[in-house]
């Protein structure tokens, strides 16, 4: 992709476009990994409901408010990627979603979003959970400096579980020391 990619902070008006991208990204990335019914007709509506809630909820203090980062480029309608950052009670920040429009993966959009997320979370460890079978994403996170800090069974809406890895990037203040494994168990993947 030769066009300039712009990263901006998302808002409630982005809910529909982000939900659509989230659903198509799941269907593309997770086909053959998650049960087919999890990628079926109900996925689009579930994502619309999820993003409508996420982007209109009152989280109280700004320090507790998640941040949506949107990647856009000239000539493409809607977002070409997005990342969603959730402050956690333990002081870490969860990179709960990082998705790039299918057909545009490998164009540097994911790397730009990840670097923007790291810039936003300079004082806190950033971590994410990724399905072990999502080998393309695992390789990307390892290339981008993520340190595998845990392995567990992820619990998904619909009740199925799949093995996942946790990757962590230490805060800038740690001088790059390797983070310790997370102290918690199974997660609810989005």
C-alpha cells in the first residue's frame, strides 16, 4: 500500500464500520480454527451490539476508559484497521482487538496500529491474547517484539474454549526488561 495511513482516535460514530470490519476479519482469520457457528449469520449482529455498547458506555474516570484507534487511508472507504485498548485493574493495558481489513494484511497497517497502541501505553505493560492456531498473528506479534508470557485456554462467547497465548510488551519505563507471566487464568476473548 503506497498511500499514507492515518491513525486517529475512534468515537461512537465509528461503531457500525468497526463492527463490520471486526466480523469480516474474524470470518477470514478464524475460519477452520473456531467452530463454524461462531462465524455464522449472528456474528455481524453480535459485533454491532458489542461496539455500540463499547463506544457509548460510561467508564467513569478517563484512566479507566478504553481507547479505539482507527487506521484510515485515502481511497478506501471506512477503516482499514483498528485496535482497542482496555485499561486493566492490575495496571496493564489489554490490546483486546487488533484487526486489519482482509486483503490489506501485510501492508504495514497492523504494525502502525500496534506502534500507536504502544505509544498510548508508554507507562504500562501492553498485553494481548491470541489463539495459538492463529499462526500468522503469532508470527506478527513475535516479529513486533511481543514476549510470550502465558498460555491458557481462552473461553469464548458460545461456551467453546481454545488454547491461546498471551504476549506482552513492557512499558517504556522498564528499559525493555522481560515481563513476568500474568497471574490470571482463562479469559473471555472478544
